[in-house]
C-alpha cells in the first residue's frame, strides 16, 4: 500500500487498556494513519513507551481523555473506553466535524431505554444514537462509507452474526429457536478486571457461565 501524502490523523482514547493497546499496534502498522494523541487516565503525563516499551517508535505523551481527543487536531478519534465514557466525550468531537469509532457499547443500541436496562445507566447522548452505524463491514459496508459515528460490535454478536446472517439471508434456517453458544477469554473483561475469577490461575482449563438470561449482548 502506498503511503499517502497526508495520512489520517488519529487519536486513541484509553490507549493502555487491552483494546487500546491492540488498536495502537494495528494503527502503527497502517501506512495511511498518523497517531497524534493517546490517552490514559491512570498514566497521564507519562510517555507511552514507559507503559509499553515495545511501542518505541511512538513518541507520544499520554494525556487525559478530555484533552487527547483534540490534541493534534485528529480527524478520527477511537474510544477504547469502558461503557459510559464515549457518550460523554464523543459528541463534542462529532460537533466539531471529527469522526468517532467507538469500541464500547455506548452507540450500539438505538433505544436509550434498552441501553439503560442492560447497562445500568442513562444514555447521555441520545441525539446521536440514530446516526451511529453498526461497525460490521460484512453486513453494513455501504452504510459505513462516509459514516461519522461507528459503533463497533461486541465479540459475542460478531461471532453470532457472521455465522448466522448468511444462513438466514439464504433462507436455509428459521430465525426462531436458534441457540448461540459463545465463549470468551478472560481478557474480554478488560485490563482493570483483576478480581479473582478473571485471574489465569483461577480460570485456566475452566468454563463458567455468567449473566444467564440477562446478558447485555442479548438485545
């Protein structure tokens, strides 16, 4: 791929979590991207390389999210934040003409009442819900072109939709009575989830169910 004369300026919010650091790794290797800002609330003021030495090529100082989302005039801001953060910080980015790709659940659901039911908080950016495009290119590629707000799908819905959508569209199966059995590794809980059940020594070679009947990916 040819490197463009003017690469896309990108900021990554919550860059030191599991999702954020993997995102940085991919973006660093992309020839059309220039990473201009990265945030971390717990490590603000430190060089990114002090937290992750393997990213020695990135000369970035970690900032609070509220500052990093505008530092370097980014054209695209990625939110690798816990649920509840992007809906507070993304609207101002969008209002200024920037584009947002949200890895959390804040813009996946169109109904704020359903969001409140499953995530335990009121949505604070309801005016933007209708504009969000579900970030699954296999199903919504055309809608994603030119979208300003992309809501990345979660791991469980992705595994289910990619398997079921072609079969449903072809009429090979009925939509009723489908059972989805998905598994997630402990890293899915995030870097800050260091409680005992998520420790490798506790979870290795074991399987446990959680939130049966009330899982937030259900809607």
